[in-house]
C-alpha cells in the first residue's frame, strides 16, 4: 500500500487528539458519577456503562482515520491477468535506407508501413522499437501507448552500415527482458569480434512475441542474420521481414563514392522462413495486418498500481453510518 499524496498523512495526528478528548470526557463522566452517585442522581447504569458505550465512539474514530487516509489517495499493487502479445518493430537505419527507389525514401516508406501496422493493433499488443545500423539499439521498450511508438518512429534517421544480425539480437534481448528474464546481451558482448556465434539461449520460450524487421536486406556486418534467426527460432520468436526498396536499386552518394543499393529479398526471406514468419513488400501495407493473426497472445500476470481512494471513502462513510445507528439504537443519541 502506498499513497500518492503521502504528505497529507500528517492529518492523522488529529486522531490521537480526538482520542485524548474522548478519554478525558469519560474520566470526567466517572468523576461526576462518583460525586453525585451517593445522592442518587446518577443511575446504576450510568455508574457502570459497560464496554458497549465505547463501541460507537471507537467506530466513529476509525471512520475519521479511514477518511483522512483517503485524502492522501491510497493505491494498492494488484496482480491482474491479461491476454497480451509483444511486437518489436526493428528498423534498418543504415545509410542505404536513404535511397529513393521507394518514394520519398526507403526510410520514409518503412516509417509509413510501420505506422499503418501500429494503428491496426489492439491495445493488448505491446509494441517496442529497435533501430540498427552497424549495431543495435533499443529506442523504445514495449508499450501499449501508441503515441510514444509513433513519436519514436518519427525520430528515426539513416546512419551508417548494416548489421541485420545485431538488430535481431537486440530485438530478442528486448523481448527477453520484457518478459522478466535476465538479458543475454550487454553493450560489451553485442559488438564483440566473435559475435558471429549467437549467445547461449535463455531458458524462456516466447511464442507470444514477434519481430517485424523493416530493411532493404543489404548486410555488410557480422553476425550472420540467418544464424541469428536460428537463435530466434529456438526461443519461439517468429520474424516477419518487410522488404524496403526495389530489386533494381538506386544510386547513392556515400563519402564521395557512388554505389548502387538494391533490395536483397533472398536474405529477408531466409530469415523469416527460418522462424516460421513471412516476407512482405512494403508496397503492400495491407498485408502487414496478417502478422497479428499469427500472434499467440498469452495470459500474463501484470502488477499494476490502482488507486483505491473510493474504497477508503466508502468504508469510512459506512463506519460513520454504523456508528450513528448503534448509538441511536442503544443510547438514543449520536456519538
């Protein structure tokens, strides 16, 4: 149990003050009973009121305590079952994505395809974003807040070389960490010289997660993306590849050199087929919705902080009513 406005809990100091006044009044009552009891003014019932006399007053004090606590806006951590799946949008942001064989550029075409996909996903699908060029970087952890995802996509820009394998590894690592398991990648071993050998698979299995890889398929850095896709298959993660570009290609000026950059469909198809996924062309944006039909949402237990102010307020009012009813029933007055 925690409180959003915990500083207001100092108001609970009122409770012991009220308790002090109550016991002082009871002591004064006993003194009067002792003083006038010998004259027959005070009845025997008043001399020995019994514990029942205190019950309404104590309920009244409990009600005040609970209502003061409700002012501080209490919240409780509740474990709730939810059906959910995870999609990691993995973007190629290498220099070749600046080619214009898809208008206005491959990068903008990839963004448009991703936005179309995100818009059509239900709220129980968590979407994360990974960007990669010669390395990989998680730029947004999985979330169901679509505005954050759109803003992340809008910020992506082409950079350097291409390592499809590292992009996939970072996406897998994001899935593993999101599931609550220890990461198998760190910044130390991501770009190690022997990174062509995928790390030892974690113990978990993640069939409710998929990777959507948006790339032109040109790979010029280790590790081998097909070998990494074997690793993904071992984890139960399907990879759906989206081809960005054209087989004819386009001319690019990179550091004073003019090179031709072409869409490599063969490597993208190999990666997707190796994991049980599918290959799509970015021009067919409507096909991207089919990826969701292959998702297998799982029942996950998630802890959430839920404000319970209304419950506290309701309990306090109920105690007030019970206190008043008992006092009227037993003594003909309110406490």
